[in-house]
């Protein structure tokens, strides 16, 4: 069942299947066809998001039992609905004591059945690590942990292990000999030589079978004695003898525990980005794929799951092959599978036809809607203001390049080293390239990855397509032009390898393998370097700093917006389209409000200059520099007015409500400062600077300490709120009517003035939303005309119910109007304010919304006669009369210059948005 409209729900211990069941009638009434569920497979205990899965083949018990899950699925079906599961193929939660696959690898090393499931380099450059898995889970250096007695002995789950707080490090059976030697009673010690003999066995399978049998025998016959021995060793762990035994035992393992800080440079398992607790999986390995998808396919086969959203698909070795395999397996089950990928597209990129999926999760639509709300004419003025305030004149492309290089030499240096070693091994096989040093190859890799213009290419052994060739050639050329110290032949070699240019088939296989591993690194570098670093360093107008966005692109042409929509309608009609997601940097209505700044650049410039003067007394000096930085201050002002709660725009700054807002802003500004990695960071927090940053925010947001500033900020937020409201309505209408499957993030049907995670994971007041929708429906059922309802909702626009009304009306109307399968046709706009209109036809419906509203109406909403002679030109087969789906009002086209038009003054008589249908087929929807 292809979704018509989805609604994202974030499951966790505080929001379970049983909670979701109670929402299903409300979601159905809203017009939702499918719940879009966050990961609900077994994750790490207490996980707030579910992406740290430790068992792909079990439900998360914190979210619900199998019976509760079945009840959730049944309730959906009873309401004519289904659900899409957010599936995580790229990685699992590792470390801890809860991932059986991971613990098996620690126990048996390369002999583990699951050794090939994880992406582990068993032959790293450092000799001491060969054959071992680096475990970067210690809070400080290994020696300090050892001296402090923080490595504890345990016996459990049928074996001996060391434990470091929540992390279990199981011992490999041959090392039991050192533990059992001289143990009491003698019956337990008698096993020592048997375990010691395991080391001499050559056959790996026989060795493992024998070791398993011995462990099982000890557990069956000596469990209490083994437990007592572990307790005795634990009591002596900090003594010289105890530490010596631990060192001896640790040296014999397939793993090496180390400080978490070592991971950046020496880790030898691939991670999700730079998170040590998320280990990457090798889905190209048949057994991994089969074991990781057993439950998912079972749910698909019995009709419980209608589709999958694939998380971080670009992290996989072969994303295209993976999606092909998913499709083919689903077809064998006889069930159609809705499939969308979390894929970030560059500005010049479209999802290629080769992708065997329904589409992406819709980041590109989110950025396009924001883009058309930005006035490109203000770019120079914004540049001047930003440069004057912050002193930053760098181009975003340069900031991104620097940030990606920074990530490659810090957080992802280990992954870079592994890749460089792969390239070096290839170079050493050819006399023409063997003289390239590892350092030169590493430098070329760093520069090329930092210059990469897309998240990744898709070289996979087939003929290189034009898009991949262009992106690789471009990155190589750009990197080479910036690197004046390296020989050009190094880059020529890297180019040949990435483009797999050789006549030798064996060499070509090595080239392809390297290129596919290379591609797995470019995507996390882009994510960490651009979204999680550059987006916090280059903040000219943060409405543009969104996942998948390009802050250098100051606005989007309406023609490009139409092109993207038309292409989606023709090629990916079931792709998701989003305006907010759990990964978003800020809520959809924050972006809508901040976009208004592009219409008043001079007003913005004057405001922040005054605010800086008022707040200068709240700054301090940290090691000779003013704190916070001007960059942090500039971000603070944008965030403050962008996320200002709607209920506080006109009200006195009530201490409890405004204090809660101050807490949110303070938390956000601190997180942003750490993400920027300029004066503090997550790995090396500067406590003194962070204290100065928090002090500044707290004082600036204290009504007693900064009354003049807060009055000015509140007035400015109120001034741009009307334009923000118009942008919100336009965004909502476009979202509900454009080609694709509109996805609503939980709670965003009312004001979404949230900030980045964890702010956007706050509990949602669903009861309030349900009551608001019921009140609207009661009014409709009582015969109240839609125009009257609209006027009432406009009078109290601050509560956000109007947004709910627009969304529900259009989502309910969507199926009956046939929009999911309808064609898309851009419509011409005419008149003096034609550039402030976006209009298109879906089927027989005409959609028109206002853009750049502040320029049309300096105060209030841009409605009525303000539009003068501006109009939407109708197609030749347009109807003689129309009826507005939202207001119920009738509209009649007028003749002008031989064509029929709908005047903007009629379209926007009540609202700055309009969706009209031919009067003879318009249906009243509730």
C-alpha cells in the first residue's frame, strides 16, 4: 500500500506502541494514511531515538511487547492505515553488554561467525593491533583505568570477562588458562591446561568447537566456583599482582581497550560518523544481510509493514545493490514494498533513475520551499551585515572545504588512515607508483575528499556514468589546484583508481574495491564537515543552513522549484516530501519566520547593531578574547527571534514560560558552539568559554537584567511574525499539494518553533491537537461556513490552529482530488506583483501561494486589494468558475489580453494562499 500521507512518530520508552494506538483515530482524521515509525527494533536500553540497534531480529522491549505491536498494527489496519518502518542497515550499537554479535567477535576474534558482519580492519598499520579490535570505550588512558581498579572481573553468561562500567569485554577461552592457574578448588584449576592446549590447535573450527565445549563444561560443573574466583580476583584487582594479571590477560585477547580519544586516529572498525558506540555493518556480505533482515522480511511478509525508510544508505558499500536486493526479496514474498532512502542530494544532483526506490525522504523539497521564501536581491546587503558584525568574509565553499579537512585530520583520521593504507597497497604493486609515499597519498586523499561536490559517487564495477565521472574529475582537479606541494602524478594515480581505468582485470578489481571504500568515507565527511561543522561556522542566514541545503545559495528561483516538482511528478511520484524531520537543524516555522529577514536586510542590520551595543556589558574576556564570539552572538540573535514562542509575541515575558525558553536557547547556543569547533568542542570543551557563553545568554534573556534589549527583540520578532505566518501557510499548502508523499513530523501540524535535536524531541501535546481538530470538525458539522471558520482562526492565529486546519483540509482532500497521481503544470503569473506568486495546477485544481509577503504588505497579511492587477493565468481548458477548498468562496476568472485569469485579489481575499477547484466538482471536505 503506497502511502498517501505519512506522520513521523518518535518511539522510545516514554512513547510506546500502546501510546501510538491512542493516536490513530486522530491521525486518520488529520488525513494521514501511514505512520512513519522511528526505529523500533531492539536498541540500547534508554535509547531516545532507536538508531543504536543491538538486535535487528527483536522488537525493542522498552517500546512494547509483540502483543502490543500486533495490537498497534491491527489498529492501523482497522482504520484503513499502515506504517513505514525506519530501518537501520548501516550500523549497530556496539560496546556495552547487549549486542550478541559484537560480544562474539570480542570472544573469538577472526574465528567468530560474526567477524565479517562488522567492517573491521584486522591488519592495521600498527603491528600491536594486528588481529585485534580496538575498543575505545575507556574514559581515560588505559594505565589510569588499570591503576584506579576500574576494570572489574566478572563471571557470567557462561564465561569470564572484564567489565568497565556498562561495557563488557569477554575473554577468549585460551586465556582462561591464566585465570584458572592455581585457582581453588583444584577441580576448577584442572581446566587450566585444557584451555591452554587450545592455543596449539591449528584448525579454527575445531578450536572453537573445543573451546565452546570446555566453557560449557565449566559452567555446568564449576559455575559457583568460577563465580567465586571472579569475585576474589575482583577484590584484588588494584593490587600489583591483580593489575599484572589483568595486563597479562588483556594482552592475550582479540581486543585492546583504550581511551575514547584514541579512536579518532587508530580505531580499526568503521563507525557511523565518529560515534564509537555505533559500529558499521557489511551489508554486502550475504550472511549479514540475511541475519539483519530476518525479522523485517517476516513483518513485510505478514503485511505488518508496508514500507521501509533506509537510514544513511550512503554509508553502505553498495547502496544500489542493497536496494536491488531488498526489492527482489520483497517481490519473492509477494508483497509490494514502499522504499525510500535517506539521501542528501547536492544542488546540482537529482536522484538517478538507477535507484530502485520510490524516492528520498524529502530533504530537497524542504530546502526548495525555504529557498523560494528567500529574496535573492538581499544577498549583498546580508553579506555586508554579516561581514561587519562577525568579521567573517569567507565563502561558504571555503568554510566547508576547511571543515571537511578538519574532520579528516581529527574525528575521522582513523578512517582516513585505513583508506590511505588501502591506496598505498595498490600503489606498491605497480613500479610506476611504488615511489608514492604514504604521506603523499594521504594528503591527496584528504584534499580530494574535502573537495568532493556530492555526498558520494556510485562506482561499483560497471561502466562509470557521466555524473560520477564529472564529480570525481571535478574533485581531483579542485584538490590538485589547491595542493601546490604534491606531485600531480599522485592525483593522476588517484584519478585512475577512482575511475577504475586499467586493462588489467585483477588490478581493476582492486581499483573498484578501493573506490567503493572511498565512497563510504566521503558521505560521513560531508555530514560531519558540512552539516555538523560548517553550518555552525558560516551563519549568514541560518534558514538556509538545513540538512541537504546550501547556505551559499541565497534563495531559489521559482522556475527551479517548478522544475523539481515536475520531475518528481514524472519520475518519483511517491517520493517523500518533508518540511520538518527529526534530523532538521530547526523547525519548519523557524525557517519560515527567518526567511522574512531577507525582505528587510537594513532593518535586520540596524537591529543587531543596537542589540550588540545593549548586550556588550554581558560579555567577558577569556584568554584575551571577547566571549562569546561575535559569531556566537550573531547566531544567538537569529535563533532568539526565529524560535520566539508564538504565545509570547504579544504577552508579558511571564517568568516560568520565558525562563523555559531561555533554557532552550542556552542549551542550543552551547551545542552550536561545540559543533562549530572554533572556541570549544565536544571532544575538548573549554569550560571557561562555555561559562561565558551561558552567562551572556542568561543575562541577555533575563527580563530584569536586560529589559530594553528584550523589549526590542520581542518587538522585532512580532514585526516579522506576520510574514512568517504567511510563509508558514504557503509552506503548508505547497507541502500538502505538491507531487510526492507529504510527511508531517510529530507535532508540526501546530507551530513548529523547535530547534535541533534534542529540542525537537520534546513531548508533543497530542490531546491539544486532537481537541483543536475536533473543534473544527464540530463547527463544520454544525453547518458553519468555511469562510467563517477561517475568519475565526485568523483572529487567534497565534495558537497555530490555523496551520492544523489548512493541513487537515488539504490532506483529507488529497485522495478525493486525485492529487497523488495528478500531473503537475506550472502556471504563469502576471501583473506588478507576479514575482510574489507561486502557482501550479494539480489535475484540475489550481494552487497559488504568496512568496516574499513582507514586500507586499509591510504589516499584516498580504491579502485583498494590495495585489492590484496581479493574477494567475489559467490553462486553455480552465473552468468557468472555481471554489476555494479552504474558504469555500467562489471565484470567477476574468478576461485579459485574450486569456482567462484568476485575480490575486480574489484568490487571496481572506488568506495569502489558495487552493481552488472547478465549481462543478468541488466537494466539501471535513
